[in-house]
């Protein structure tokens, strides 16, 4: 689930960047009003601006939701990593010593 949300988040980011770069700035409207050919576009003189603005708003809202979802996943992951549930509760068993230790004096028979 985390990977899916991350992939959607990256795709939304790339789409938002492309969509914002395609849009005209506020100063571009003045040129279109003096016969800049804005009425010959697919959406009409102001239709594309409204469509692109709404699409940008929708993508921004989805980006915000995926950002919050990723933050919740990260919080959950760090909480699990630092919780006391992961601490080992049983004492480790002591290692058995061999019968002949390298430091013990050897007896000859």
C-alpha cells in the first residue's frame, strides 16, 4: 500500500509540474484581449483557463491527500521501530563452555 501511494504521489507531482508550466500567467490575458487569437483555441477564450485551473486544483488536492497518507505511513513505521514491543523480553541463554578451554592447563595422562 505504501508503494502504491508513493507511486501515485510521484505521478501527481509530475502531472502538476507539467500542467503548471503549460498555463499562461496573469499577464498573458492582456495580450489575448487585444486580438491575440485566444478565441480560436479548443476551449474558447477563457474556457481553457478555467479548465486548467480546475484541473490544477483537483491535482493539488489529490497531492495533498497523498502527502498526508505518506506522513501517516511514516509515523506508523517510526512508531513501530521505536516501540517497546520489539525489545527482546527473554534473556538469551548462556553459551555452553567446552570441556577443554584454551586457557585451562592441559593434563597429560
